[in-house]
C-alpha cells in the first residue's frame, strides 16, 4: 500500500492518470529503437518515422501493436490525424493522452 496516497502499490491517483511519473517519450524511444535496430541514443523526440527511419505503414502498425501491449492501451484509428505519428514526440503525446484520457 502506498501510504502517501492511500493507494495499493502500483495504483495511480485518478487525478494524475496512468502516465504520472512515467517517462512516456523514453519508453516510446526504446520501443522505436528496438524495432529500428538502433540504440535509444540514436532516436530523439524529433525523429520522423518515414523520413528518418524509413518506416512504412506496416512498420508503424507493428510499432502501434507493440505500444498497445506495453502501455495497455488501444489505438483508435478513427482518431489519427494527419501527422499524429509523424515524429516520436507526436506518438508519445498520443500515448500520454490515451493513458490520461
């Protein structure tokens, strides 16, 4: 039990959401690096999936499925806007919103 917040270990306060205290961008970078067979240090928030990593739609779909499992979220294709997943930062923001949503 987390005595400071009165919550069971691992639980989050509804006000802070599941993303609180978690470096979402670093977690996304690790997943992207693993898929691209690069070190996480070679990926930044501004890294573009198509232009910098040569990811095609299949690679992006595979990455989204990996992140769904890692973060226990579900991506809704109807909410994808143009450029939502153009960069690592864009994808990280989407994951953060899904966790806090």
